[in-house]
C-alpha cells in the first residue's frame, strides 16, 4: 500500500516526505493537547489499553438513545479528551471529538484534513498503531 504524503498544507507549512496522518497529528491535533492528554495517550499506547478504540469513535456508539451513558472506549481523539479531561458520557466525548476535528481542520487550513489521521489510525494494525515513536513527540 502506498502512503499519501502531504507536500503542503499552507504557504507556511512544508511537509515533504511526511505521511499526511503525521502532519495532521503534529500540526492539527497536538497543538490542542495538554501535557495530560499526551501522558494519557502515551500510557494507553504502552499498556495497549483496550479502551483506545480503533474503527469507531466511541463505545457505546454515539446514538441519541445512549448519549447519556458512560463512555467505555474511544478513538485517539475521544480517548484523550475522555481520559485526559473531565468527560464522562458518550455525548460529551462525541462533542469533544467533533470540536477537536473542527479545530484541527482549521489549524491545517484544509477541510476534513483530520480524516488522514483517523483513517490511518482506524486501519493500521494495532501493533503498528501503538508504535509510539511514530505517534508521540519525544519527552522533554
């Protein structure tokens, strides 16, 4: 499979030879994360936390009938908001996910740019997805 590479997402940002999902993560998502979010993600990757979900946004799914249920698992963006913040319910995690996607797209100057990260995260084999050297910035 050939990975897509971003050549440029804006006039100020040149990202030669970097997969699109990494550009999205580093320039669109990480600027929104606190140190707590990064620590929560790092721990989940190191321990293979089953609550870090691939292929869906939340468990239970974000349906009206379960919106007030406690969240049990979430995707990379939802997980960080849920475990690294004060989010409890499916609807809270889903709303935070949407806001993070919107802000990521705004930061990157490209509609639906976050899809590159989400598509990679959902389709990557779990061991590859957990390769935190590819996902996380080095610790200071």
